[in-house]
C-alpha cells in the first residue's frame, strides 16, 4: 500500500492551479492510503461480519468510490457516511450515490478521517494499511461508542485483539485476504 507521491505531486504541480491545487496537494500530503477499491465480495463480507442492522449507521473511513456505502444502504438498509480526503473521488462517489437515488441514506464528507466526528457510528469499515490504523487507533478509542463494530480489510489494528477473523480468496488466485472484526470495549 506504499505509494510514491512525487509523481502524482509533479502532475498536480504541472496541471493544478489556485484552490484546486491547494486542495489536491493538501489531500495528497495527508493521505493515509492510496485509492484501491475493495473487491465487491469483500465489501459484502465486511458488512455481514459486522452484522449491520437496518437503521444503523455505517462509516467507511476512506470511502473511495462509495461502494461500501452503497452496499450498506441497498443490501443492509443502513444509513452510511463516507469520509474521503481526495475531492475528486469524493465528488464521483457523491454523484454515484445520487444517480442511484440514495442521497437520503448515504453521504460522503470530503475531508480527513482525523477530523471526522465518528460518535454516531454503529459500524466502522476501513481498508487502510497497518501504520494508518495504528495512527487512527487513539482517535477511534476516544470517539467510538462502546459496542461499535470496527471491520478492517487486510490490515490489523495494532494493539487491539480482534473478536473474529475471516479469510477470503476474493480474486480466486489462492491468495487469502483477512477481514478483522473488533468490538469497541466499554470506556475505562
Ligand atoms: C484503499 S482505499 C479504500 C476505499 C474503500 N473504502 C473501499 O474499501 O473500496 C483508501 C481510501 O482512503 C482514502 N484516504 C486516504 N487517506 C485519507 C484520509 N486521511 N482521510 C480520508 N480519506 C483518506 C483514499 O483516498 C482512498 O480512497
């Protein structure tokens, strides 16, 4: 999940201008992960593993094209909020949600996960590398209510003990990918 941002930044420097440039460069500088969508089968398994119930609120931290939000609404009748730092990706996800007529149940906040208010989340999904999960851990511990289910695809949250782990072979190539389920404990 490591990316060299220099090439991307060079492109931004060449083509960007004004506010768009400032937004894009700040987004790249604060990025915790590149945009790599989860396979659809994994999206469904993550939401199943979290046992998402109708009316619950699902947050996808780094929501990409909105696929987790859309599945949460369409297949689990949940409400869904995405937080996405890249303005263009967030915009496209918002358009996709609107095209499907799901704008009353799903929304994307353009911004940094580190600034998001997660207090209303019943379920949090993430597909971020281990060091980003580690960085976010204090925020998650502080702001998530007890009982919130956190599901992480591929990468553990260091220092947490998972409640369940499932392995899938989403690409059918014999390479297993893990999904970790954590349940937030009572506050100390
Ligand atoms: C690996 S992709 C996962 C996308 C989506 N959750 C999925 O499973 O298909 C990670 C996403 O996190 C976004 N991201 C990275 N750093 C972020 C940050 N600090 N705040 C919000 N989003 C961020 C990236 O732009 C990217 O879209």
